[in-house]
């Protein structure tokens, strides 16, 4: 019986639609053009209109609709001074399912002085449809300045000092493999007193963490470094680590 259930699950998974689009546009000679396009699985993106200041992009789902277990991702980036309008070829039909929900994850990045109109046609839910959709919209930080300077003293004696400086092309610096490898959310937790037991407690969180988390302990203190793809993932990891090292609940406003 167990083998039969596993076979059904594998058959179901093999018949689910999976698709992704990554589209980036930039201005060029007074018009907006595609600078990067990636299409995977059942999703396609087409730009049928003539060249103009505002580029029109049409998303096509070749699967013909959305059913339980389908997984789609859309990543759209509008570079500085570019203009983009995104729509869909038809209304999105989400069909009945008794299986896990379908997921659609949308990430929209709009740079300074850029314009994005996100105009998909309507979503039609059939009886017993199950859909989980997230839309994450962010402004790209290309140029900024940050100086974060820490000095920790015990009994008047300096025991810890560090500084972080981001200046100028912040996005380009964070994209470097040796800096943040594309992560845009970083944080530091300093625990005093802290020891190897503190570090062990953080490492025990393991797969519960969504971003990269590193911890070190020495000379009676522990430092935890965080790097994540977005603010939501960073906050999730911060809540988990702070609860672990404090051994107590966080302020209510953190958990709302």
C-alpha cells in the first residue's frame, strides 16, 4: 500500500506544470528594450508591440491554466529610466484540485526613475481551487551611503570594534561573491556574554533558517552575521536566532 501511494505521488508530481520567467528591461535610444530574458517550463513572455518609450510585455502560460501542485515564478526588473507594462494573454484559470495548492511567486524590482505597470488580467477560481500567490515589490538601491560603527567596552577597556561602510554603487558591491553574493539584506547580532554554547545554539537552528547565517565566539562574546535575499527572509532568521540566544520571547511588535 505504501508503494502504491508513493507511485501516485510521483505520477502526480510528474504531471504538474512548472514555469519561470526572468525579464529585465533598460532604456536605449529613447525606447525601452529587453536587456535579459529567461524562460523556463510552461511560461513565456512576448513583446508584440512596436518599439516605444514604454515596452509592453505579455505573459503566456502554455499549460492553459493552473492546477494543484503547479509552481510558477516571475521575476521582473525595470532598470533606471525604463518604462514597462506587463499583462497576460488571457485570464488565469485556477482549476479544482484535491492535491496541494498551486503557487505563483512574483518579484517586481523597480529602479529609480523607472516605471512599471503590473496589469495581469483577472484570476478565475473554480470550485475547490487552491492557490497561494505572493507578490514582492521592491525598489532597487543602486546608490547610497551607510557607515555603521560599533565600539564595545567592558570596564573602560575596548573589547570589540567593527565598522561597515557601503558607499556609492551599493547594489553592485552587494552582488559580488565575496561581499553578499547578491543578498540585499544584512544584519549583525552581538551577544555579550557569549560563548561556544551560544554558537552551538545558533548552529542547531540549521534548516529553519532561510538565508546565510554564520556565528563565531571568542573572548567572552559571540557574533552572528546574517545575509539574505530579502527583508522578509532576514527578519525570519533574526527572530529565530534572537529567540534562541535570549531564551525568551521577543517584544510583541516584532511578532505582529
